[in-house]
C-alpha cells in the first residue's frame, strides 16, 4: 500500500474547476504572451480585491522563483541590496537566484519566522558605510513565512511605515499568501496588503493551480517597462492564457483562492489538535497549513511506512520535529488515518 | 464575425490528449521539481528516439527563452561568447536574455535564415584578438530557423565537425524542431541531432503542448550540476509533472510530436500551393509551417478583416510580404476559406 | 639596434611633470578613495573648462574599460541596451565587458568610423518590437573613434538633439579625446561636449598619464550614488591621489592635456605628409594621431626591422595598410628616421 | 597645526625607490597590457619565493577589489557560492562586488577575525539541500584579516586539507599579506601559502606601492584564459609597466615588501606597548600593523585634535575602542608624540 504524502502542498495536480476551464476554452484563439482575454479578466478579478485606490498592474508568471527574480531585479539598481530574514526563501531555497541578478542579500535573524522593524533598523545601521557597502533598498518578506506563522496587519503597517520613512521598497513574497489570508489569526486583507507594499505576488501553485503566480505591482513607479523583465528572465509564456485561466478560476465564482486555502488550513488544524490531544507537543503554533509536531523517534519510525513527511530536526535525543503540510487536496480521511495511527 | 488567426502556432490551448492526461493523473501524488514519474517516463520515451549511444540527460522547462537561458549560461565561463545569425531568436526576440547572463552574442549574416560554416569560420577569424575580444565558444542555431527553412543533415554534420575541430559547443534551439523534422525536405532524425550537437531542446509549446520544452544534454560534461541552473533561473516548476505529462503524450502512443507537426506543415503547404496557384509569389520556400506570400497591398487589406496575420515587410511599392503560420490546431476549412477569399 | 615603436600611444611612462608632482606630494597624508585634495583640485580644473552651466560631478578611474563599465552600467536598467558602431571599442576590444554587466550592444555600421543619426534612427526602428527586444537606451560614441577621424560639432549636436528627442542617454568615450580636441579639424570644445552629452570621460592614459581617466557626469540625474558603482566594479583606488595628481598636471599650468595631444597630432601629420610626399597613399585622412599608410609589401618588410607598427590589413595583392600611432612621447628624430628610410 | 593620521596604511604615496624606478624607466618603450619586461621580471622575482614546485601564473591588477572580483569570478560557475566570515572584506567593504558577478556569499562567524574549519564544515552541512541551495565551492579568507590577527601555518594547513577533501577552491586575499608575513607570530612563508591555496594575491597598495596587487594563480587548472577576465572586468592597464615596476621594487634588492611591512608592524608594536604601559587595555592582540586600544572617552577627545584615527566602537559607557594603523611611512616621532600626549 502506498504512503500518503504530507510532504508539501504541491503533490497533486490542479483543482478540477481549473482543468475544466482549460478544456472549455481550449480552441478559442487568443493573443500570446499574456495579452489574452483570460489574463485581462483574471487581473480584473484580482483588482476587485485590491481597493479603489489601486493604480498598479498585474502580471502572471510560471514559478515563485521567477516571481521573485523579476520583482526584485526590476526594482533595483546594481548597487542596491535586499534585506531579508536569514531563513527567507530567496536566501535558502532559490539557489542564489537573486545574487545571480547581481544583488546582495543582507540577512537578519527572524522572530517567529518573521522580519521585524528592529531587524530592519539594525540592518540599515550596520550597512551604512557608503559607498563601501551596498545600499539597502528593498525589504523582502514572505507571508506566510516558512515557519507557518503569519504577519498581523499591525506588523505589516509598521514595516510599511518604516519602509516609507527610510525610502525603501517593500516587497512581499506570497507563495503561501492564500494560507496566510485564510488563517484564523489573520486580520489583513488583500486590499490592506496592496496599500502597504510596493510590489507583491499571489501564489497559485500552492493553492490548487497547476502553476502560476500573480505579480501585483502596486507602486506605479515600478511598473514602467515591467514586461521587458518578464521576457528577459524567461518568465513570459507564449500561451499566457494558461496562467490567466487559472487565476480566473482561483478568483472566480467559487472563490477557490480562499476556499482551498481554508481547506488546507482546516486540515492542518485538525492534525494539530489531534496530535496535541494524543499528548504530543508542537514546535510552533499552527497558524496556516503547516504543522510541526514533536514526536518520539519510535513514533516517527512507525508512521513513516504509511505517511511521507519531512523530519525537520531533532528536538532531543528521543524526539524529532517533523513537518506535515496540508493542501487544497488533502483528504480528511487521510488526516483521520494519521491521527488514528498516532493514537 | 471574428477573424481567424494565422499569426502564430500558439493561439490555441493544447491537444485534447494532453488535457485528458492531466485530468486522469490529477490526484495521484507525485514528487515535486521534476522528480515525478511522469518526467521520468517522458524522458525515457524521448531517449528511445536518441540512439543507443545517448549518455546524456533530459530536463523540462516552461518556456523557450528559459531553455535558451539555462542551456547557454550553464555551459559558458564569463568570457565566452555565442556565435549566432543576426536574425536568431536569442538575438532579436528574447529581450537580451543571454546578455543578461553576461555573455556576448557575436552575430553573423544568415543564408536562407541559417548559419553556415563559412560564417562561423569568419566569426572565429574576426574574434581572435585575445584577450581583448571575448572567446567564441558556443554555436547557436535553431531548427527550424525563423524563416521556416530547415537544416539538412549534411549542413548539421558540417557544422558539428567544425565545432569539434575548433573546440566549440554546438547548441540547437528546437522551438520548432517538430516542424523541421516533419518537413518533406528533412533528412535528419532526433538521433542524428543528438549525435551531432552537445545540447539541444525539443519544443513542446509550438506543437500542441500548453507549455514546455525538453532540454536534451547530450554531452555528459555539460550535465554536471545542471539542475542548479534550472532552479537558479526560475525554470524549475514545483509541479514538474505538468511538463512530464505533456511530453509523455507528445512522445506517446499517438506520436503527437510528429503527427501534429505534420498537420501544421501540411496546412502550410496547402496554403502555399493555393497562393501560388492564385498567381502570387512566395518570399521563401515553404519547408515547414510558415508561409511568406507576396501579395498586392489591396489584397492584403481585403484579407485583414477576415484573417489575422503579420505583414512581414514591403516587397515593392504595391506589394507586401505577409507571414501565415499554420499550427497543430489549424482548421483545414479556414485554409480553404483563406484561399477562396484570395481567389 | 632596437626598433622604435609606433604601435600605440601608451608605450612610454608618463610626462615628467607628472612624475615630479608625484614625488613632490609623496609624503603628504591624504584621505583615501578619491576624497583627497588632489582629486578635488583636479576636478575643479576640469570644471573650469566645462562651462558655467555645468552641474555635474567628476570621478577618476584607472582604466578606459573601467570608465566604460561604470559609466554605462550605472545608467541602465537591466532591459536597456546600448547603440554603438560595430567597430566600437566596447564592441570589439573590451572582452565583452559591457555584456558582462548584463546589457546588449546593438551594433550599426560606422561611416568614417563614426556613428550617424541615420544609423541611430535605424537601430531604433529595427529594435522596437517590445518587450521581445531590449529597449535601446544609451548611445555610445567615441571621439576620436578608432579610425583616427573626429566628430564635428555639428555632428555631435545632431546626435545630441536626436538623443533628447528620443529619450536616449548620450555617452562619449574619450580615450583619445585629447587628440580629437587638438585636431586641426576640430571645432568642439570640452564645454560643448559637456553641454551636449549626458556623461563622458576624458582619457589620461593616452595623453601622457601613467594611467587614469576622468568620468564627467554631466546629467545630474545620473550622478546619484555614482560612487557605489566605482567601488562595486573595483574602480576605486585606495590612493585616489595617484589619479588626482595626474589630472592636476594634465589640466595644470603647462596645459599638458592640450599640448601633449598637439604634439602627438603634429608628429602624425608630419608622418602623413612625408609618406604622401614619398608617393604613397593613405587609407584614411590623418585627423588625429593615427596614420594609415598604404605601402608596397616590400617596403613594409624593409621597415619592420627598424620600426614596430601594426599591419592593419591588405590593400591589394602587393600593398598593405599599416597603422602608425604617434604619442605625447614620440621623438621627432624617429619620425624623420622613418621618413628617410621610407624614401 | 595639522593632525597626523593613523587612519589607514594608504595615506601617503609610494616608497621613494618606486618613484625613482618609475622615473628611471620612463622613456623605455614597453609592450602594453602586462606584456612588458617589468611585469615579467616582477613575476619572476615573486616566483623565486614560491617554491620549486610552483607551476602557476602571476597577474597584476590595480586594486584589491579588482583582485577579488577577477580571482573569484574566474573560478566559479554561476551556481557556485563563496564561504567567508561575516566580517570579511568581500562581505562588508566591497559594495557587493562579488554578488554583482552573480555569486552568493555564505557567511559564517569569525573566531579572532578568522575562518575556522568548524565554520566551513558548518556551512557545508547547512548548504546541502541541492539544487535548491547554491553549491559552496570557494573558501575566501584574508591574511591578515580585518582584525589584525594572522593565520598560523597550522590553521592554513587544516583549511587547505579540508578544501582538498571536500573539493573546494581555496582563495586567500592578501591585501595585508605583507603585514601578516612580517608578524612576529607568523610561521608561514609565501611558499607555504602557494602550496596550500589555489589562488591568492599579494597586496602592494598597503605596503608602499602607489597601487597594485599581484594575483598568484597556483592551481594551473584555474589559469586557463585568466587574462580574459582581467580585461573584461576592467582590470588590465594599458601601461601594465606601472604595476610591474612597483613589484620589481617590492621584491627587489631592498626587499621592500618585507622591510616596509616590518616597519609598519614595529610602529604598531611600539604604539601597543606604550599604550599598555600607560595603563590602557587593548581590544585585540597587536599581531600586525593595527592597534585597537581601549581608551577613556575623555582621552579620545583630547587626542583627536592632534591625531586622526577611527573610533571603532564603544567599550563601555566611559571607554571607546579606537583603531590605529601604522604603515610603511609611519614616522616614529609621531608614534612617540602620540604616546607622550597619551601619557
């Protein structure tokens, strides 16, 4: 019998609505490179969430790393650097993609996986010996960050105010923005985010799309010539419709973006609750779709033939921290199976 | 009434077999980042065409520009340059993507859209004032090139022999390799190409896939650490299965890669024959899926409300060259409609 | 007996005034990295030539390639390209230095070694398929260009007007600006150039300095954060005084910048006149310090044991074009010796 | 009355032997771009110190940042990263020069300013999630590091052994290599270093040259095409003689490289001894030419009108750490003046 995977939130294909929409529109001829009617409509659907004042533009790309590459490199002059937490995705999981565009990452310690105003102030203070140091210019944060926590609206406001005060560009990586917004702890809306940051992206891949992320350029000054960067970095698909159609569905009648994220978070919450009920601890609060249980090594070994998950680290000699990720496609009966086997 | 588009070969979605395969496999959990069973099987299906001696590796990426970026930048040291025809796709249509990775393009004139050994020799001779000039190191050619002609096996052999003699890497951009191999004039097989070049890619996007290109690294020396480059440039999809599934279908039981390309070429041939029969000339032979008719300006204007196509250039004061592209999805009745309106 | 070299204008060390100034100031402690009093004074001396309206800044670097790298890469966003003649120094003699900073060079044919407004207009017209092509953004020209001709004031005005009309940055490489300004054909002043271009540099190396070029940033918008680029590219010397002292001398009481250039041009003119008197032709007019005689092959062979020079190309089966370069240090008796041996 | 500067070791010009040698050789014509007889002879003089087995090559460049740029970027493929201490010069003082060539810096904590094998092992262990992380490939260390300590031969051997075991390139930044080798604590020779590292450079600027650093490529595999990189990065001087002549003198009859470094170290030692005798502490041992006294704030204020130095940091509310740098040109009477004013 096969193991069931809690490894990540991209183990399955796409929500069936998306596959149906691809099929339904398949033979309609469309303009290429994102100039199709699907991308236009998808952008309008997203804009409907961004508040009346939104003056920016929306572009779709195939991958999160591409979204980060294009968003960051299009904003910066060669001597400008990025401030990020040391555990940030661009720091630790993108094979040096940002440095490959020529920019330094200035790393600071995270608090609960998150960037703080104190850390940003510290980075500015210790990177001010100009011109011998790069010029800190862009703040990178991801919501939800890798630890599964989320930023509160107050935290985002503070960082945004600091960015404006210090002339910094604020950029938000939204690979798991759906999960963050769907968190019971969340008090920020897409419109809040659009009003607070200069540029961000909304992840589709981890919330039920085959692929695709929507870059939202909020600050019009950063919009100029944006399409060149998409093309130059290899991020512009000939059949841009593929991305537009998916975001039409995610932000369509069934509101998949929210409902699929809620499902993932709910499955994670059920896992967390059950694990705690079974007498085990958690290494971090379960605010989104990731759970970090602390389990005896023997329990871990007993679970592994039946469920796939990452062993995240060692808690003590007898216990390990594992990571369980729930997704839009996680089956509740598999959650139950996990908990019953644990018990 | 809507116009019918002969603008390009990526106006529609995907062959229905591909959509069916995506749906059928949708809920099977797979490993991410190209380590899934679909990519593995697709690679094996392609390898079956590459000859017994093939020792290389196959990687899938989302776009042609990405395929060129990764293939070229992974091969070269910073001071090494690319030789390409001045009309080459990397020269004229990728927004400086290769230069953005730090490499100079040395351009030479094309003959029938193609690179010649004479032109390569000329580039080597006029770029030898070392170290004040970059070192020519990689030959870029595309088959079919932008003009719709194709390389003969003899031409490929000559260029390959020259590359080996001069220590150059030979790279083939196969955005329209399907159309080239399906041309009645073609005498080269995939196995021939794999034995003659160091690295090439097989385009899926222009032959009925939603997206996707298969990079074939023939020379094992170029394979080392290849995956890093995919990741660093943003070319690695979390759901790599999306690419694997499509190439399984293209190289599957129905041999879509060949049959769809043959259809496109046949539609182009029918257009060309009909246009010539109607008394008009062609600016270039129709060897693949592109037709370049020379039409009176008045005829062009009369066609435009009904058919979309590019006006490629001016032939004389009264005539224009237009470009018609047929695709895997081109409907024969639209070809007939075009010809009948022309007549 | 040693051969005398007419190979280039950097075969000797420095004008003795420069060596004396280095010695005289040697033990005075100075601030590092260009913040010394010599650089300040040298910049002021240069500014005195740039017209009352000059609002820009001056920076000193060690080499011409560095001056080009910093000047160009500090101005451009990643998708922006440079227009240059195909024979331009950055195209043919700097080992891909500009592409290594990520930017495409769009090359056009030269007329008398020079860029024309027609060529620029042509480059703009054929590089407008956005965003698939890079955006032409900076015009590169060098005065004097590699052929030893010079730009007239009218030519510079026309190019400048075109640049302003089309929103382009105008950059002038002045490796041999001294020779150009000292040409009998010249009608442009440093102040004219400063008013017409956005950024240019004044070469010191080829007019009697040990090393050093002065970058003049005329357009204040390009000045922001300029020092970061100098530092990042390795172009900022700890002992910036070395550059400042030399430009103090070049633009000092003895006006070495002009007088040494005039000497070089005069020696070239004497060579040219003598060669023509001896019955030989010239492949190009001698407007600066380079002479391109057309000589019988036998004469070339007879001269080679006594004088070093480049054989520039073949004129016909019996004749070659050679290049003779005169410099600030060229001895008149060696010019006479060359001419007498020729006769 | 002017203040006397202990700010750095590049406040004065050059040792008079160097100025004399420049003058003496000034009118001898030389080949350009480092192909002159001075560079050849200087390289041979350096090679005489490198041991019989030395099979590499030596190149001269104008600045330390340039030496680092060329040395590192010529060695690495795009996905490869550098391991360095967080306080390293390439990390904190070169304006992102290495990242600008596309490479990530993986930073680790220093111990006494130095990189340790433990830290390297740690960096390898935590940067192994391939291909999502860059591949650690080059170890950067500087001797003497910024703190004025030095590496022992045993430490260098251990790091070298680790590099070989793990397939890493070992690179040593020698901006203050003279001071390190002249330290009473030093037990490593140039030949030791050449046998242990793959590539290093010998700083001239901080030991009495006007400018200039000698890159020693020890590993022949890294030598191929090295000159292209020098040219491409703007690091090749037309009058390469300027660099060659200075290294002829540094490694000439008067052995300036050693004797000037010894003078600088001796002046620093005298400062340190005197400061301790006066009852003050030192924040770090004085192993080379830098002294880090801990002084009462009032004393710092009293010294500042007479001597220039950096206030390095705060020791406690009443005390500051200052940095005093002695150089080849530091006058003993100024050392005495400092100490007497301190007393």
